């Protein structure tokens, strides 16, 4: 099962390259502001120096926060392998049975391949569902 079939989409490599390039750009601009602030401080222009240093600190803070959030989201993302099951009921004796989902299953379909183990009558598909892994249940 692909990651797109269960509603989750994985970020592309291009996205991560763009993200890294953006972070490098923000850090470089922040360093430039620090440099300009120190230069202004040496020239005696304290107003410009304070402004540039604050801009450098703010830029570094933004870069650190975005990098932290991105790393946290990346680590939290775990593709959950869901098991898709089909529930079948016997049309004759009412016996219930679960099996793995097969392509072409739909609710209301009379299965030619599945016969009741008890009486041999055809089985009716009554539901199709995903079994939630135990790890995902514990997180919720």
C-alpha cells in the first residue's frame, strides 16, 4: 500500500532541498545583520547597531524554531501500515469470517471464491475496514 492511499503524502526531496536552502539563507542574512551591527557599534552608531543586532538575533531565532519544528514533524511522521480486512457472512447459516481485503471487494458482493467452511454456501461481503495498529491506538 502506498503512502498516498491512506491519506498521507510524503514530502519530496525538492521540498527538503528548498527548506535547507531557505534555512541557510536566513542564517546568512542573520550573520550579515550581526556583522553590520558590530560594525555600527565600532563606528559609534548605537541606534543602527542595536537594530541590526536585534534583527540578527530574530533571524537566528526564526531559523532555529523552524528547524526544530521541521525536525520534530519529520520524526513524528511514521507511516502506519494498516491492515485492510473484509468481513464476510454466510448467506445460509450466518457464520462470520474475516480475511484480508482483495482487489474487487465491495460491500454487498457475493464472493465466488469464499465458501462457508461450515456449510459450503457462498459468503456475502458485509463490511470492509482498516485495523488500527496498537502503536497508533496508544498515541491517540
